[in-house]
């Protein structure tokens, strides 16, 4: 190899050829042993989907009321939101899209299997007309809350978004900020969401199951003359892209459930 010294060069440096080869080969072996093993695409997708599944109850349509001040209608507004699964290559996320909002246009909730962290990538509405601002938050679950903060940078303001899942029919999203020299957050506004087409009273979830994520099935899909259910358009697209793979995973899940009951 070009990287190896020839015998004359080795003898000139006073290092025997055999010893040099042992050192080089040993060094390569150590490098191979310490090199991190990357996850396969299938395992990456599976790990991300498993981490996001506990937030399945966010999927669906929501009607929201935004309030800059708590318990005050001053400056309040109405908006609509839609949560759905999104599968794009190795990236799995829960997409959060807002209509007629004052603070947020859209966001993607992701899980990074390598760092084992949750992330929220947002497109927010800026101060000027038609202006948008992209931000990335890092967060973690805290009980029934998901708390996301922008990474701390010296001399920069901080932002926080807190998603609180009160129950399957009621969700709150709180937006806060703090100045560069502050150590506490101030409220920007909070949006209280009620699930579209429902009342606030809770009810047990019954009915068909989504074959992609296990959520409540609301959309019919077909494959080889059989009808199945998915919970959102994102899962519908994932099913249509690979129905055999999705159904194989679903059957495996059903078998594991049966074994767990025995």
C-alpha cells in the first residue's frame, strides 16, 4: 500500500518492518472496534415511530382559540390545526399544520434515535406581513407535557413551546419567550384546542385500528381486495407506498399481543 514505508525507509528510521506492520494492523483493528455502528434505515424508522407513538392521540383535526392573556378575550383569535403522521425516507415525524393561526404555520415533531432526543422544527409567523421564521427546538416529555426550548446561545433570546395533552379531546399549546438577559419566560399566548367534531367529555376509544401506528382508524384503505384502516393521510400514504411491508409489521404486532396475553 502507498501508506506503508518500504523496507529501506523503515530500517533508516530504526523500526523493524515486522514491528511496524504489527503496530499498523493493530491500530486499524482498534479503529474498527471503536468506530460507531450506525443504525440500519429500518431500525431508525422503527425506533422513531416507537418513540412518537405515545403521542398518537394528537393525530386528527382540532379547533383552537388563542389568547395572549389568560382568561381574556382581548386579542383572541380562532384557528384550525391538523396533526398527521409523515413518513419521508428514514425520517418519521408528526406534522402539525395550522390554518389562520397568529403564531405558527406548521411544525414537525421528531425523535432522533442517535441522540435520543425529541425535536420540534417550526415555521412561525414573523412580525412583518408574510414573514416567516424557522426555528428548531429540543425537548423532552414531562408527564402529560412536551416542553421544547431553543438551544441556549449567549446574547440570544430564548423561545419555549409547551404542548399539554389534557385528554384525547383537549390540548393546550403555550408559546413563551425570554430576553437575552432574562432567566425566566414570559407568556406570548396560549392556544386551547378541542378535537374537531367532538365535545369536551371524554369517551372510551372504540372502533377500527390504524394498521400503521395503532391509532384510531378513520380512513379506509384497500389491498388485494381487503379493506384496512389508517388514522390519517400520512399513514394512508405510508400504507400505499408499501402495503405488504405495513401489513407484515401489523401482523407481527398482533402476534406479539397474543403472546403477551398468554
